[in-house]
């Protein structure tokens, strides 16, 4: 979403019709993340997790029309302020483990630690022409462990090596090829596609959606266990929602989910 006029404010959370919209709002400063922003993001995650009506969280950013940036990552000036109230790694980890499905919208390029916020989401859509750059080695920094794991598990070791060991930007075509984003669209088409996809996800059976997300995340992390996957399969097959889904399919109508 394009801001007018440029501003610099903490993020904003809005919840409506089963969808939580979490927006970064420092476009004039390339949506860098301050300590207060990290605190707000963690509070928002807790609020969203506790609201069982929310089936999808959309992480987005206000951007400038010229050279739009989703986020430049953690504000480097904050490193000199002592121990932060919330570590960046904790924010990314909490985002990855959220109960609802998460969708990241990249209307602009993404840099630094913010690249991991994208990886912590289940899905990501991007505008044509964006880029991603991980400058850790250019800053003399070894990245935190869970971020490295997300990189390797999401886009593979080859693409991760290219990102970390060269500190060069990866262009939009590369991001699509390695799976960093699932779709690239012309900027004018991105927002309509986001709303259509958000509506589609929010219409799905909540119990099955949450359990599938959990299982896919565990498989990606290599932390899965067959009994947990089987247990979720059996729970959904015995659920009222599965019975309702079959009835709705036969009656050619929209299902009325109960989440159980």
C-alpha cells in the first residue's frame, strides 16, 4: 500500500472478517524497525493468536511511490541502545509459530532482518521489480540461528549461500524461482490479488487450516512426528466441520464452519 504523505509511525493492527492486517508505517525511513515496533509486533501476535475468529494475518507495509521498500530491517542505531526489550529473533520466531495462516505482501524490496520476517510467513506475494538483500557479512555479523534455519529450510542451502556469502541483492525472478515468494505480479495487480487470496483463505475450514499449517511447519523444520500428523488427520475426519464440508459440497453451497 502506498502512503501519502510520507510518515513514520509504529505499526498498525486492524482485524476484520477473520483477517488481521498488520501494517508497517515508516515509509520515509524505509520501514526500518525500532525497538518499539518489535514490542508492538509481539503484542499484536499475542492478540491475534488469542482471537480465534482470525484465520489469516496479512503482514504489509506502507511504501513510497519511488523506490518502495517493504522494510530495511532492524534500525542499526538501536544496537547502541543496550539490550532491547524484545530481540529481533524472537519476533521472527513468534511470527513463524502463529496459529493463523500468515501472508506477507511485498510491494517493495526487503533488506536485512526483515528478509527473515518474510520467510517466517507461510506465504508471500511480491510486486515485479522487487529485490532482497541480506547484508550480514557486509556488516561483520553472524546471523542468528533460527533465521539461518528458516533460510535453508525455505529457499535451500544454495540460495542461502548466495544471499549470505555474497551480500548481493537477489532480483525478483530469482526470488520467485527459489520460492522466497510464491507469486510475482505487476504492482497494480498485487493488491487485488492479495484481497482475493485473503478472502479465499479466510473461507476455509479453520480447524483443518490450523492443523495443516502446524504439520507443514513441523515438516519444514524437521520436527515432525508421525503420531502427531495422524492425530490431526483423525481429528479432522471426526470433526463437525468435515461433515459440514461434505454436506455443503453435495448441496452446492458455501459451508458454515464451526471450527470443531
